[in-house]
C-alpha cells in the first residue's frame, strides 16, 4: 500500500488524517508521512489495508464518531482490542494517555466511555493477551541518556498494569526493568528503571538512565504508590535530524 492509496482510501471513507491515525494507533504526523511516500512498516501496512477496506467504520452522513473500529476485532475483558493479521500475528490496541490526561487518568481509567474517547496506540503481539494494557507518552528527560536505548521525550511506552496483590512478591524487574509509576505525592506518573525491590521493607529503588545530578536514585515505599505499570514496548520518535 503506497501513500496515494492511503490518501484515496482515507478520503473515500471521509476520514481525517487524525481519525485514521487514531484507528491504527499512530500519530497524525505518521499518516502525513505515509501519504507523502515515506516508508510504511509491514505491520502498519496490513492494518491500513484492513481499515481502509472496511465499509462500516464511519457513518459519514451522521457523524465522524467511531461506531466499531474493526468489524472483526475482539476484546479482552479489559477492553483491549485485537485484530488478527494474515501472518498469524495480532495487532493489539490500547488507550494512549497523552500529557493532558495523565494527571486524571487513574481516576477514570476503568470507565469504558472515558477510555473510548482516548487516542489509541497499537503494537504487534503473538497472541491475544489478558490483563490491562495502557500506553503513556513520555514527558521528561530522566530516561534519556543519549544512547539508542534511551526513552526520550515524546516516546510512547506500552505497559501492562501490575495489580496491587502482586506487589508483595518480588517484582520481575530483571525481565521488565522500566516502569510507569503513579505515587501518592504526584498526580503525574514517573517512568523509572527499578533496580531493587526489598520485599521485607516494602520499597523499590528507582533509577534514571540520565546521569545528571538532579536524577539521583531514590527509594520509594510501596505504601506511597498508587499504581504500577511495567513497560513491554517502547516506540521512540523519529529524529528530526534524519533527512530523506
């Protein structure tokens, strides 16, 4: 699928670039780049083809609200949608907590109507998954150490919530080192590497990849934590320095 086909298919369905972006779990800028002829990953190409071939996504005469994003999609019990791809993989959609909603996210994230109004982000998975999956856009530089592994500002981290009753056990921080953490002290989430979990004293040791003096390691008692989400995927923004 090339850029012209995407543009023609989108316009045929009466979709804006932002609406199409929300449907495939991308940004408006990504759709603009695709329509300009920039490379399209195979996984996104398959999703775009599936979306643009669908006849029942939008009621163009009544509204531009999504009625059912994918006619053959199915959900897990927490509302994450899965679309089976021709290669046997699945495309999983999850709500994307942008900067403006992160402060109030915890108070609303079990509200289905609230989640439906949020942008969506998608990743490829081998099979349908259970659990509650949420994506967060990163706002800050504490995890930016200038390397290719940095989690830079505007990156999107896909996460799975770890329920509180699992906190008494040793966290799997060696398998999943990066975490989104809501504390009782701040309405905005932190993204940190957990490098220690002391189950006897009930604290975690949080580390920043950025070695600037203001980002020192600190202990965080789990009594002061509201929610924990471990990072399963990082989508980094394309550097503006890249030329085409």
